């Protein structure tokens, strides 16, 4: 990772931590006394790390970001666990969405380098994995399968919309 990428990642780390804790953790919609729709933007950190970042570094940074969100949210490792799993699954997701001719050695996970359809598929898979694991860890039981799926299906479009808006605002090169 070069110096510019490291600085961008550090700024993104802090910005996503602050935005998630102070803005999006305050957003929860539901009915019948239960919340079903949440907005998660911090998985964007894992998604936007350079493609050649070693897996242990991605996992460590994900753990630190998740732990920071857990610290402010008082969720005892829930965000850290889900984000570490997402970081661990990232190479598999990258293989699933890999272009036919592979990734360019200097490619970054951006719309400018890999295209908008690639970026949407990649972000969708990252968010789906993260949301499923998060809500599974939150209930810690497959008995609540309906709640897990419902929360994932309702939180995914909201999170995806906000993540895409953030990418368009802060990385408008298309």
C-alpha cells in the first residue's frame, strides 16, 4: 500500500467510524416495538481498501474499526465480529466479481478503475455478507431466521443507497 492509499484509508477509517456512530447508529425503523431497518456504512471501509492489501492487514483494520464502533455503541464485539468475517470473505467476493481478464496490478476498487456495474455487484455482496453475519450474531440463534432475513432484506437497500451516495460524493470519478 503506497503512502497516498494509506492516508486515504486512515481518513476513511476515522470518517466512517464517526459517521456510523454519531449518525447512522441513531437510525432504526420498525414496527410492533421491533426495529427492522438499519443503515450500515462502515463495511465500505473494507470494500474500498486497495485490492492488493494483505488479508491479515484487512482483518486487523476491520477488527479495529468494528471494535471502535462497538465501544461507542456498547455492543460487545458484535460489529467487530461481523466486520472481521466480512474482511475474511473479501478475497472470495473479489474472486466472484473478478473481470474475465483478471484485475490490473494497479487497480483500485473504484468506479473509475473497474466500472460501475462491477462496483455495484461488489458492494452488494460485501453488504449482504456483512448484514447476514451481523444479524445472525445479534440474535445468536437460527431460531430467529425470519427476523434475520427480514432485517437483512430491509437494511440492505437503505445501506446500499447511502453507500452509493457516499461513493458518488467522495469519489466522483466515473
